[in-house]
């Protein structure tokens, strides 16, 4: 199987921004300790079409290599054709195993997928029934061409309304209002950066809370997956990111995550349960999704497909989900999603990697496929609020769950792909 690796710079026409939705789940096994992984090189402020030769090895040495990383063996399906994204990662949300990856630690502009970190940082701070009157100053600083939820100065909204605006419409106006409630944009950026470091998302540099293009603002497919996995520990996060449509005041809004809400050329993905999308001039299209099928929960993050087709980021995500559900339990992992620093086992250094590099052992006949550097009032209408009773867990106290199931909205689990 030939690995897939994008080449060539991508130039996006126009400056209009349009953001899309994303997610996260329980953390990986913490039983194994080992030497600390190499720290990520300082990300550059200007993205290029070529991944750096040296990237972070957090989560495993293979994840620091440029190009596609997957372990080939009898019974393991080949990766799908037509993958053009600069970076992507497929992981088991519950075990934390990384099934396959492509430039996982490449620091790239994240667009509105960074709102997952914003939500994971700020969402627990305000009860959702809190009401807030929007002051004119709170909407100043929203970037030109931003995606908007229609928040108006002088109007009063519940915190729940504002979060629906963030998750469904990727509203930068809602982000700025919530940031003002949190002490201002600068305070929120600082809080997000500190939380990213706690999650060991060390490829990430936060400049704007909404993901709007800003010099030096970067993240990686690996880090975005950590944000989703952490956010999905929170019931409100799961509810918001799985909401298909809702009403804010007199306006009906619909989720722009096309795997969740569907589109003319993208059907609703079977088992999809959220998370967050993004799209800016410099970032291209980005997306993190979570889906459940056959008792397995997978996370897929895709950043900046080179192919210029409508909804391409969702099409490539769907291909990787299909592969992941076929491969999980058969393919040896190439790495792992690390736990937050506070959840690291006693005596283990933050950022520790497994003693045995993931993907180096395993089934007879297994062989590594490594990179080629270049190549080929809100009503909540349509919300999946019903949680499968048998999977309901009380996720209290901010404690990270390790190797335990977490509840996805039952409606999403039962939806079939048209």
C-alpha cells in the first residue's frame, strides 16, 4: 500500500470565513510509563506545504515522522484512496490508541476547530441557564467575514443560547460575548493556552479564542483530537456538539457539521455524534468528528484537504471513519493519545511514551508503512438529548475517565446513513 501525502501549496480564493463543528472522549491507558517524549519544535508562524522533518514525538515516535503512519498486516484493510489532507489522525476514543496518522503533529492553522479548546476551557464556568445582556463593547473585535450566530447588542441570551451559537453556527460573536463574561479576550486566550498545556497539547499556540486567522496561531490534528476527547467528558459539550438544529430567540439555526446534518453531496454519517468544523483562508477546511459503531467509538481529525471539492473535508473524514471501523481490533496502533498532566500515573513524566514504540510489535507479518514526504428561547429542535441508559456515566468533579465507556447521544447512535 502506498502512503498518502499531500504536496503543493494551496491557495484559497476570497477572505470570507466560514466555520464548521467537532468532538472528544475518554483517555488512553495510563498503565505504561517510559522516557519523556521529545518536545515539539517551536511552530513556525507561516504554514508551508511541506511538513517539518522534525515534529513532536508525544504519543509515540511514529507520530513525529512526516507522512502516513500505519501498520500493515494480514487482515488489516488498506487505507482509502484519495486522501489529500495535509494532516489527519484516526484514533480509538476510549483506549486512546492511534490507529493511523498522517503528519499528526504538524502545527497548522486550526480555524474554528480551536473552538473545541475554547469550549472545554470556558464551558464549565457558567451555568447554562445564566442570562446575559450583550454590551456593544463585547462584539467589538469580531473579525471581518466571521461566521456569526446572529447575537445582537442589547439583547439578553442564556448561556445555553450562546453555546448553541458557538457549536452550531461557529459564531465568533457568541465566542466574544462568552469571552467577555470570562474576563475578556486576552484572559480567555491565556486560559486556553494553560488548558492546552494541561492537556499536553503542545503543538498549539492560541492567539484568538474563536480560531480566526492570526499570525502564529496553530494547532495539530493530534492536539485537536485531545481537545475533543477532553470536551466529550462533559455532558453539556456532548449535547451541544450533537445538536442538529435549535432556536435562538426567533431565529432557527442548523449545525454546519455536514456529517451530522447532511448536505446534497454528503449524507449523514452512520453513528456520528458531533464534534466541530472550521474553515478560513489560511487554514483551509478543518474538522474533528466522533462516531460510534458496533460498540467502538472513534475520533477522526482532518486538516486542510488539498482537493478543491465541495465538502471535501467531510468526504475524507467519512473515508477515514469507514477505514477505522473496519481496522479497529485488527491493526496495531502507531501511537497513543496522552492523558492530561493531572491524570498522569504516579512516577510518570508528563508526555511519557510507551516503552515499546507503538506499532513496532504485534501480529506476525506486520510491517510499518511510513511516510513519503510528498505524494499523493432555544428549543434544541433536532437535538440528540436522549442518552443511552446503559451507558450513562456521571462525569463529575472534572475527573478524566480512563479506559471507560462514555455516553454518546442515543439518537446519533441509531441514525442510519442514507
